């Protein structure tokens, strides 16, 4: 899983 | 993915479809700010730099491509398409939007999650999106009566980020380590900028009258 700042939102 | 975010993305998509419909159906961009469309194109290009390097999901990649392609297509229509270009009123669309670009980029240099190229451009796109609607709102105030499709476009565009705020609240409550202050604060500012538009939009809907923003 990517770290907390992963940009999974548009 | 939660219902608020999905509703937000669908509302955002709907706003773009309504604008495309207006331009295609009326072959006119009267009442539409080219500058806001240009700012949104910059927002998507700056935010989705990781389009090819960071795969999240098919949905995520698909929507990013739709947003980039549609925003560029709209700017192209208003700048190049002979019929639409003629209806663009540059004397009304006078907001100095390059100042918004400069201010957002400057802020992103100081306020970001990590000092990396992608993170700075991401923060820049978040700040720029918060103020990107300003040229459009100024133009609506100047152009007096607003045609229905343009009014609906602005309404859905404002509503989508409001739904994202519900998404952030939901994620904050359900995900232990969820923090996204830059997007949250910026999203609240962005939605607040629509406050007076939402008010006059509601009044026009209630009285079934033409949407009119006071000058």
C-alpha cells in the first residue's frame, strides 16, 4: 500500500 | 471509494457534460469564461502528472483522461472553433487569471505535503482549482441573465467539491490515518466561493425565475 500521501482521489 | 466521493466525481463529470452540451447545442460559449476553462485545464494537467506512472484503478485512470481531454477540448472550442470563438466576449472575461496561477504556484512552493516535483504540482493544482471559478463568477455577474445550461454547469461544478467535503469527513471518521488538510481546507474555500451563487441559484429555482446575479 502506498504511504499516507497517496493520491487516490481525483 | 465511498458514496460521497462517487457522487462527487459523477457530479463533476455531469458539469462537464452540461458545458459540452451547451457549447455543442448552441454553438456558442456566451456566458462561459474561457479563463476559467483554461485554469481548469492547467489544474488537471498539473494534478494528473502521475497519470502514466501511478496506476490506482481503471476508474481513476479513465476519469483523469476524461477530465484532461474534456477541459482541453473546451478550451480548444472557445479558442479555435470559428462558430464558438465568435460568441466569446473577451470584454466581459477580463479577470487577470494569470495572477491566480502565480499565487497558487507560490503558495504551493511553501505549503505542500512533500518538497517533490509531483507534490508541489499537486498542491498547486489544489490551490488553483479553489480559485479557478472566480473568472466565471465575475463574468456571470457582468453578463446579467444567465442561460440555464451555464447556470447548471456552475451549480454542478460547485456541488462536486461540496460532496468531496462529505467524502473527507467520512474518510476521516472511518480511516485511522486519513489526513488531507491541503485538499480539505482548499475544498472548503472553493465551495464557500460558490455560496452566493448557490443562494441566487436556489432563489431562481424556488421562484422559477431566471437566474440573475446582482452586479
